[in-house]
């Protein structure tokens, strides 16, 4: 099953996604694990603090994977039936498009047409392989396209354009798409499965 | 009058095209093609629906002028009423595509704040005058009115 969760900053989307993951995990009739994929690179104290906070905030036992680039490799690092939460697409995309980290040297180091095709292909592979392993994928993202338009800043517009392409792709593939507003879920696609 | 509202690149144009999918021809007035808002009458071809998009560009130009925000709001309101009037005369629809832009942090620059305030008010006015309002989110749409 594929689930897409998005909303504004501090809207409670990560918490909603985590609760959803735990619920699905408990309902599984096959052994499964809860897997948290952090796409953020721990580049500074603030980010380390955020990730620590997220770890502490999670009451259940989670298996954590830090993967800033190669999301397509996640199904290889996880087991059949796992419930995999990917937090989040906005950071992953900026890693993919702009990072010059040596770890990412096998991917793309500048914004161009090749990496635009690359990001969708990678998500396509991830979704396909996760389905083969009967996993649940929960994507978390942010509605950054609903903020003020920075008409003059073409780099920001390029990023938002690309992010929307990804969002629309994932929403199309998803069985469920949910917008989180002030901690409450607005269902856009699929039925509530409780 | 119909209002389609949503974030940048969320699929607003696609919704309009799918909705009218070859059934009725559409005339497009777009600031992205350097059209001015005042040209709506001449752009609107006979037996077409009229789509107006790119409001943020026109609003951006407007807030740079010395006109007060309430006068600008009145100007747009007057125009919406003219559009609705013309809809009845032509028996065709006007579709407004507007950009949701109120959800980021409050802009630091005064001009950007004015623009965001004006956009919010105009969207409220357009929504209240429209018979149908749709919100578009990552390629999906939801009727609000």
C-alpha cells in the first residue's frame, strides 16, 4: 500500500504518518517492522537535534535508516511486509538536486534535465520494489507550493515545480492521499482504513 | 463564475482543461503571456468560455502603485461584477485561476505583505461571487462551493 501525507510546517503531518504506520503495523497478519527513513543529512547541530527529537517522540520501536539520496535502495535494506515511513520528500529532493556531498557523487550534483528524469525514475523503482515485497510505503512531504510566490527567484520556482511533479506522481500512485491541517486529516484519495 | 484555487504547479490548468475537455472552446487571458487584465473583453472570443490566470502578476504591479489596498480591492470587485454580467449576456462561463499563497511565513518586505493581503481579500471576494469553487492539491481537486 502507498500512502501520501502532506501539509504545512508543524501541521502534525509526521505524527499523523507515524500513527498511521503503527496502526498498519499492528494490523499486519505477517511479521513486519516499523522502518523510519530519514532523508535529512545530519549536517549541523540543529538537524541532529530535530532527528533526536523525532526519535524520542516515537514511542514504538522503530528501525531507523538514514538515506539522503538512494531511495530506490530502501526495499533492499528492508524486509518483506515492513511498514516504511519516508520523512520527507522535500529534503530528499533538495539533496538530489543541489547536494554536492561526495556520498551523492554517483547521483547528480547540479539541477538539470537528467536529474529531473532521475528523481521520478527512482521513486518509480522504489514503489515497484516495495510492492513486490508487500511493504507499505508512507511518504511525508510539505505543501511548500502554497506559500508566497517568489516570482523573482527562479531557483525556488524550479524547485517547487520539480517538487510538484513528484507530489503529483506519488499521489497518482498512492492508494491514499491525506492533507494534515492542525493535526487533523483531510482525506483526498482512498478510503479511511481503520 | 467559477474559481479554481491552489498552490503553484498544483494542476489548476489541467483541471480546467479536463473539465471542459473539447466540449467548449476556451479563451485564455494570461499574465504569463504578458497580457494585461484590461484586455479581457477583446481576448474573450465568441462562444468561448473565458479563463483568467496569473493574478499574482497583476496584483504585484498594483501594489507598487500608490493606490490604497481598499481601493484596489474595490477595483477588482467591480471587475468581477462586470465579468458576471458579461457571462449572462454571452451565456458563457468565466473561470478564474488563482494561486494560493497565504500559507508561508509573513513576508519581511512591506510590498510583499501588501501583495499577500490583497491576494487573500480578492480571493475571498472572488469565492463569494462565484457559483463554483474548487481547491486543487497535488493534482487532485475538491469542491469547496
